[in-house]
C-alpha cells in the first residue's frame, strides 16, 4: 500500500518526481495499491489477509489526512481514520503485515503549528499501533532495534 499522494507536476515538480522515482523502483512482482486509487489503508489491511502487506508509509498517510482536514487541530476525520486503521491492524489475522513509519518524537519541537500538529498526530498513531502490534522495531543508523518482540505462546 503506497500512501503518498501524487500531485500535479506543475504545482510541485519535486514531489511529482519523487513519486515517479519511487514507482519506478517497485518490483513488477508486487501488486501496488495507491492511496489515490480510492481504497483506504484500513481496507487493504482488512481485506488482503491472503498476502503479506507492506504499508509504506504512515507519515505520508497522516499528511494526506491532515491535508483533507485543512490541518485543523483535533479533526474528527483524522481521529476516525486513525481509529479505523488501528482497529484493522488489531483485528488482522493471516499473512504478515509490515507498517513503515517515521519516529517524530526524538528531535526538536517543530517551530510551526502544522509541524507540531503533524508530529502530534503521527506520534499518537505510532503509539496506538505499537500497542496492538506483535512486534515493533526502530531503525537507527541502519540497525534495527527491537522495541517489542513477540511473546511465546502459552502452553
């Protein structure tokens, strides 16, 4: 599931180029669903339990939600989408699911309202997803650090 939204190349040529390069790197063996296709990320997580699903990435997903909500603080639509995704992840059974996200709480507090809003929303989403995921890893300097590991089944 590719979450970055394409834009009009005339409006933002750099972003349009980034999306094009990313699309070009995808393996032809992968089935790709894009946010622009009208299928929500939560729907993909719910429905595609027959195959491994990679959601790349949650930061651009949150950006799209905030764009849709006009960057309003505590937008009900953002909270509803977050709740829908967390519920879909919590209920998922079947093939593996990998969620890619940025960690936004390790640096300087953003100097703009929109930057703080983004940091808060993505941090809230990351925390809620970490609570329902079996495994959580943080990648630092190319090294994966285990933050949450699967527990062994009880006998």
